[in-house]
């Protein structure tokens, strides 16, 4: 009898059924008991490496840990280049993407998304005392405009170009490269997420300033493979609980110094 019970337990664990700390349905995640998260760890303050250069920190990291805990799982973060991040979730290199992914119709057609968790908008950044007189993207005629490739900023600037705006695209793999280039005077202006811009202008000795924010907001969500409804529902349930018990608000205030999550649920 004892051997039979042990064998049954081993079979259940191998099949991905976890009872302690939260129930996991069979095959819910790639590795039973572990939520594997893809993210581009180079997007402060959302996800980036700490001072040791190895430990991921930031809003999405703390949220990922909290979601996994609610689900009774461990969490594993997989650093992934942005240009391949959606292909990675489709090929099950990780269970989901927590990496400041804007929810939009095109992405919703190709992937599952959780409920939104952060409200965001775009911002335009210049150097302090810059000779650039532009105060909105539509004024950037003839300027070198930096942004991260394949992001909302990329789409926004391409749309302006299609409407006749003449400027020079300066696309970078990581957003931090945009700020490096602006500081060195190699580009004139940056278009990026307001959350990122806040992080760069916040220090007292920051050389950067925000001169414009978009009136339209956007929402970030957790991205999953299309049709992965069971895991989407489990993540939504965990997110709902984190909003209800105040954890999301606490993480927002710890990372941003303000509430940027409540508006995402309105």
C-alpha cells in the first residue's frame, strides 16, 4: 500500500499536479511548480539588473515573484532580446512574458493577454538646456529621433512618418542605449515610455528633461501563447488578488514612488 501511494505521488508530480501552496493543473506550466517568465532585462525601472549585474530587479520582476507566490510556484526569469521575445513564448521557451508589453489589437490577435496591470503613456525627452526647440514629436522635423525598436514608440514614430513627418530614425536594441546616445549628443530627442522617462529624469543630477507626454494612455499586460487559456486564467486570478490585497499598489510605490497601477483597472 505504501509503495502504491508513493508511486501515485511521483506520477502526479511528474504530470505537473501540485497541491501544496496552490493547485496547479496538469501541464499548466512548462516545468511543474515553476512559472518561467521571459523578459528583456534592460528596461529600467520595469526590469533591469541590479548593481551586481546578475540579479534582475524592477517592477515586473517584483510582480512576477508575487504572482508566482500566489500560484504556489517558484519563478524563473529568462533574459530575452526584445526582437525575439514573442517568438520565445510561442515556442514555449517560457510560459509568459512580463516585460512592459503594451496591449494592442494586433498583439491580442496573435497572443493571449492577462488583465492590464499598469497604465502608461509615451514621453519625449531632451537634454536640459538643449538647443532643440521641438516640444512634441510632430515638431521633430529634420531631427535625429531615438527610440527602442519594435516598441510602441517605434510604431508611433512610423505613423508620424507615414503622415509626412520628415526625421531621421535612430533605432536601438535597448532603451538605455537611447539615453546614452542623447547624453553624448549623438541624437536630438528620445521617444519612450513615460515610466522609463521618469526613472531617468528623477535623479537630482539628471541631464534629461521630459518636454511632452502623450494624452492617450496605454496598458501593460502579461503576454502568453495564443490559446493558453488555463494559465491566462490562473495569472488573472493571482493578479486580481494582488490588486485586492494592496500588493500591486505597494510595488508601484516602492518602484515608481507613485500609484501607476490603479488606473489600469478603471
